[in-house]
């Protein structure tokens, strides 16, 4: 306890949302300080790290043969341990370099949000990566619980809360009551699959090959889950498969909606299934409170309207939905009794 108090004077406690698409870090008494893409660029042979975050994302699809750009996480779990550890170590150092009077020692307590459906091996990999990055203690919390806490929902009350967190690699659907998750679904279907659907649609319909970054931009710019009053259009550029030469064409928002519709349908169907399995008393609470959406995917135009229509329930999108999980990790760090209650154990330190 005394050692912890000493370290708290010279080290920042941090909360981390280690996402497939983006990594966000909350720093005690400072709020969310880092919002960066989860991308690392490195030398193929030596594994030397060349760039992390936004700088690395700009290199995607543009690197020479000796350099690779990788996303260390896939479907919400660690796919490349060394790259994940290097990325966390970089951000931990960056935070602690901003000490005002004397340099901070990067030995923080860390709370990390993880998908609810991961295995114990996957959990341990996240914890080991945090410890390897310099954390003196690493605690794990399931993302739906962290998001609910970050949004400010009354998780410890005997009331049902239905939360849907749509990220880059996973979609988390959870019914929360009395400080615990009653029913949960962790789908490995989310924003990345929507990007892939756009790439596949353009390849099959127009023989146009798009890169990942272009597909993501088009999804953000034109994507929707529900018919919109105004049809938006944009010029997209890629490589024509028939000629191998550059090709440009104009596409409309209704085509992008058609492309990602099968992914949206799977997510909505799972939400309906969770509601069907929820005890009646909790369903009545959810009807009164509504379905809460968070995560980057929740900002897809018309998604709230579609879910409301399909579930016959009110749906609302959290304020600043992308930071819900990391804000929850931060709140848990400030409340030791809450941390003990919601952290994931299962044989972990």
C-alpha cells in the first residue's frame, strides 16, 4: 500500500481502451489524452518500430517491401504481442514525459477494457502486454461494463440496462443489472467487416479494387443503416481489375447502405436474440430506459432508427460514444471498491 502511494506521486494511473481500430488512453486528473489508430509500422527483418498511431496509418498500403504496417489487434484481441507491447510502451512513455516539475516514472496502475467473449489466454496476453509496457499493476474490465460506467448508467441498481457497443473488431451486446452482466454476446462482426463488405461490393459490381483506408473513408462519408432523405454522392478512386489501371467512379449513399446491409442485419438480429433471452422483469426496465448505443459504429447514420424500428424500443446514442469505454476505465481507477467489484479475475493477477 505504501509503495502504491509512493508510485502514485511519480506516476500517472491510466485507463486504456485497447481497440482493434483505435487505442484511447485516459490519464488520471487529465482525462482522455491519447486517441490514436491501432497501427504499427516496422522493419520486416529487424522488427524495429518505425511509426505508431496516425503516422503508421498514413503508411498503410504505401510501404516498400522491407517495411510492414500491421494492426496489432484483430477482432478485439491481440494478434501480434510484440507490436501491442511496443505500442503500449510508446504511449505510456509519451504520457509520462509531460511531467511538470520533475520527470514522471512510467510505472502506472492500468485498467484495460477487453471484449466480454475472450478466453483466459487472450486475457492474459492483454495483461502481460500492459505489464511488459511498464505497468506495475494491470486490471481488466469487460468493455460493456466499462462503457456503461463511462456513460454514467446506474449499473449497481436492480434495473435492466441493454447496451450495444459497436467497435472496429467486435460488437458487444450486454444486459447489465446489479453490477454484473446478466446476458452478453460478443460478435466478431463490426466496423472492419463493414469495410470489407464495401471492398467486396465494389469489386463485384464495378470491378474496382479499393484499399482498406479508402473503404473506411467511404463508409464514414456515405454509410448508413436506414434510408436517408438526401442521397449523398462521392467520387472514389481505385484500380480497375479489368485493365489494372487507375479508375474513378461516382457512388451514392444508397449503394454503400446496400453493401453493408448484411453486416448490420447480423448485428440487429443478435440484439433481438438477446432481448428474447432476457428475463421479463429486465425487459420491462429496458423498454422504459431504452437501448443504449456506443462505440464508433454507433455513429453510422440511421442505425439508431433501424434498431428502434426492429426492436420496438427507444434507442439513444451516448454522448461522445467512442470514448465510453476508456472513460469507464478511468472512473473505475478512481474508485477502488468499484474496481474490486467489476474487474475480471478468473485466475489472473
